[in-house]
C-alpha cells in the first residue's frame, strides 16, 4: 500500500513537471525568432518588435547574451524602439553584468541626447555642466 502511494505521488509530481515545462515552452522563442527579434531591436524595426511583444508575448526584460532589448536599443541608438520598450515596462535600470553599463550610460557615452532625455529628463542638464 505504501509503495503504491509513493508511486502515485511520483507520477503526479512527474506529470506536473512535464505540464509546467510544456506550458513554459509555449512562450519560448525559437532560435530563429530570437535572432529576428533581437535583429529588429538593433535595426530599429518597430513593427517587428511590436509583433513579438504584443502577439508572441516576448518578455521585454528577457536577456540575450546578457543584453536586454532596451539596452540593445540604447546602444544602437534606436530611439523609437527604446521608447516603445520603456512604455511596455522594460527595466530602464537593467545593467549589463560584465560592462556594468545600463541604457542611460550607453546613450550618454554615444551622445544620444534624445535617448538620454527619455531615460532621464534632467540628465541633459547634468551632462552639459
């Protein structure tokens, strides 16, 4: 009897894990989709970025080789994409674990005042001083 209960518990646990894994994969991107999405962010292709965020429900705070989409957009100067991602809840304070730079740092370093002002409205005043 005890063995039967243990086996029952084991089967329930295993089945639950399988179902959870399957449901999580429904939202995962394929390698090709990850490349298309990150390429669209880097190239400023806002309609493609919107498709992934709104239709495919991409997490705007997911990272690709430790780069968040908002960090990519800032580094590449893609203002419209950055603005959209920020409006969708992207973490503007995400800091790359190796470079220790966030989106504001990238924008300021490259002199992208429009992005700097979006990320921190008072930042332009601070940079000019």
